[in-house]
């Protein structure tokens, strides 16, 4: 992702979290503020320490409390930080 795409993704996520979370403080330290990572990370299935290629991946954006470090992983697709790949859904299998 370019820096511009990262900025757009984190802007979308911040807007989404403002709608869904409102002004909620960190549940651990009751303070905050939250800090959104511009980059999208991925969770992959654990397989005894080996790497699964082609397995399901969950794209996530870490949101951290800047006071205590408590980190929440927000799904990048649900939050709109990442656009769903449209072409894989309706492309005919030719
Ligand atoms: Zn905290």
C-alpha cells in the first residue's frame, strides 16, 4: 500500500470507529486516546508453526491505546478500511 492509500484506509477506519464506538475510552485503563495504525495486517491460520499458503486470511487493523498499549484488532473488510475485491466474486470460471 502507498502512503496515500494508508492514509485513506486509516481515515475510513477512524470514521467507522467514531460511528460504532463513539467516544469510548480504553476498557483496560479507562483512558486513551486510541491510535489507529495506517497499515493493514493479516491473521493466518495456525498450523503447528508451519506456513499455510493459500489458506484463509483475515485482514485486520490494529487500534492501540496510546496510554497502556491495549490493542484491538479491527476487521479491515467490515470496517471499510479495505475494499472487498469485486472481481473475484462475479467472474465466470472460464
Ligand atoms: Zn488503555
